[in-house]
């Protein structure tokens, strides 16, 4: 059994330690495995995009995490490469894919460089990676994506919206404005749409209350009102996102 050695926080983003079980999410109970963005299935917003025909050709899942979206795409017949900076996440994603009979090429690579991932991708999925980077990294990431994609390729990018309610353990720096998107993507990608979306998390209202009592930083810095936090039919907290559709210049 892996021993948790440290705390994963908004300031100390040790993703590999979190995926490997060497770190616990800030505010979680001792020994509790909590990866808020892993819901054990593809994000419904991504599944909707797949059903709508938003993907074509070779697909790059940048920041694929534990691989749920990549597995969905592969099982729909796409040639998929999933990339993440965490080797532990990639190992677990590969095991999940094998268990579900999905053929996905999983690689560990720095998203700001994307060395060795291949080229001529037709579609890119970013399901919550962009907002994990600082501005210098975001600019380098946009350039790296441009390098590995063909002209006219489509980028589907989901990031935290500025409308994320207070009470959600997300630091203000991760809330993304349209100005930020244009500043960092615009040189290499033509942004065609920025619309509202929603992601499902593994949080519950009760867990968010516990995290708040533990002093975990909250978006907006204030406790939410009773109706501010929305949940799905399973009681999982829903997070407002921005969906960005862009085309490679």
C-alpha cells in the first residue's frame, strides 16, 4: 500500500504524487483517495461533443489524466494518442484502456513541449489542462500544439470559467477569461467560439463543506449560498467551464 507523503494543493501541484497515491488532496480525510476530476467515466460534455461529430482523423488528448475521454474516443474508432505529464496517470490509463479493449497510444510528455508525441493531428482535446498551467506555460503549450497539428486542425478546449461559484476549491489564477485565451492561444489558433459548458466532479456538497472547514482556498474567497453549488442526479458537484473551439492557423 502506498503511503501518502504530502498534500496536493492549489499551490503545490504535484500531479504525479496525487495519481500515485503519495499525496492526498488538500482537505481530504487521511488516506482518502480524492482526484476531483476523475469521475470514472468520460466527461459528459466530451461525450456530447463526440456524439455531435466534433472529432475527426488523428486525435490528441492533451492532459489525458486517467484516460477516460481517450478510451471513449478510441472505442468510437478514432486513432487516439493520450499525453500527460504524470507517468503514474499514464500507467493507470493504459491499464484502464486494456481492460476495456481500447487501443490508445499513451505517452508521458510535457505539454509545453510535446516531444515524441507524433505529428499531423487532426483534432485536439484539452479537458481541463489549460487552466492548470501558468501564462508562460500556456503560451508554450499553444505553440507546441500548433507544431504537432496539421493546418486547419480543430482544438476543443475546456477550462474553468470565471463564473465558478464561491465555495469551490479553485484558486483565482485558474479561472480563465476570454482575454487570457486570446492572449495565449491567438498567435497560433483562431478562436471560433467560447461558450458555456459544465463538467462533473467527484466532489459532493458535503465534501466541499468539509474542505471549507479545513481552510482550503475557495474561488472568490467566500462561502457559497445554499443554491450556488449545483449537482447532478448522482449528487456530484457541477463546475462551470468555458468551451473553446479553435482552428490551427
